[in-house]
C-alpha cells in the first residue's frame, strides 16, 4: 500500500503515540486528529499532526512516596523535579 511522503498509516500513528488502533479511531472521532488521505478502511494521517499530538501530551507527574524507587537517571530528565 502506498503512503505519500509526510503521512503515516494508522498502525504507524498508533505506534508513535503509544496507543492502540482503537485509540487512534477515538482521537479521530473526538476531533483531535484529522485524516489526511487514504480510504475509509486504510486512512493516512499527516506526520505533522501526529508530531503535534505527541508534543501536546503531558506525562502524568506522580509525587515520590516512601515506597517509590530512587531516581537513577543520570541526566535527571525522567526524575520528578522538586517544586
């Protein structure tokens, strides 16, 4: 199946976002992602739209508790920062 440059298949989109194909369909249904081509059965999505969704995601920040593991990330990108 041909996918134009700058577009992703539904499976590639799901993998990039870390969700299932059903999650991609829900994003389309809710208006957060727009189909950019393909067919109803095999849609394509603009890679710029997918990149924007990835950038807009906010990771869940959970405070450390006594049972939490200490942070071993040397660059401290993944560790919660004190407020």
